[in-house]
């Protein structure tokens, strides 16, 4: 079994690659990603749609961990999500609760919390 910290590390590397297939390889039909307070994206197809625009528009993606705590199959990750769109860096602070299937190295669920006012203010000019 792989540890949650290893899954997070490889998932963040996949995000940095901007390879949507590689990013989606961490999810399966059971997976959900909820950008709270919005409804969750359920399954690989909906998660793909959630990531597609930001991945396609970004020339660079980098998620930096500020603090992290790990349990057997869960991680609490405070981070700064950085996206470069049209040569402009957009950075937003987030906190995510990740649940894993460590046997299959997949992300089962994510509940992601961000200050929506800050997100809209910082990424409003990116036309996403």
C-alpha cells in the first residue's frame, strides 16, 4: 500500500505536468471533488471537466504545500495554488481534505475550501 503523502506528492507533480490524462489517472468512478460550497464533481468525467479549462489555459501550474497532516487514508493539505495564465501568475490559498484508496493509489474524495471572494478577485481577469 502506498502512503497518502506519496499519493499527494505524485498528484501534485501530475498537476505541474498539465497532462490531463496523468491528472485523471488518480481518480476512478467512485471519486468526487467538491469545491465547497459548490456541488461535487462525481467520477472521472465530471472531474475532467472541472480541471480541463484551468489546465488548458495555464502555461504553468504549481501547488505549494504550506502545512500538511496525514492519517492512514486521509490528508489535510493547506496550500497555495498557482496558475500562470497569459503570462500572469494567479495564486490562491486553499485547504483540502483528501481521502484515498491506498491499495489502488487513487483519490476517493476531495473537499476543497477556498475564499471565493479571493478566488474571484484574483482569477477574475483570467477569463476562465
